[in-house]
C-alpha cells in the first residue's frame, strides 16, 4: 500500500490495516520457518507497510504534520539569537 493511501485512511481503518498486515506477516514468517515459502521480499514489504502505518498513526496522535511547518519558521530566529550571543 502506498503512503498516500495510508495517510487517507481513517483512524479505525489504520488500526484494521495494521492488524491485517501483522497477521499476514505472522503467517508468512511461519511459512518461511516451515520451508514452505521463500518470501523474503514480501517480508520486507509487510514490515515496511506496518512501519508506515504506525508512523502515520503516531503523527496523528502528536499532530506533527501541522507542527513541522511552525518549527521551521522559528528555526532561523533561534540561530540568529545564538549568533548575537557570541
């Protein structure tokens, strides 16, 4: 799943997608350990998708998406203050 699609999901859909992807990862790991599957690429893809889902959920929890723009504006002022202190 692409990152933009993940960002467009609601909070409930994010939780559901994370559970579904985690179950797929568990099953695939089990198959690999039994020698039934050689899905290394799929393992990486599922781990990456879970990480993206968790990242988007955490961003929403902390409201980082909007806050990043505010801190970028304040950053030059902070560096100017340091230069004046020297």
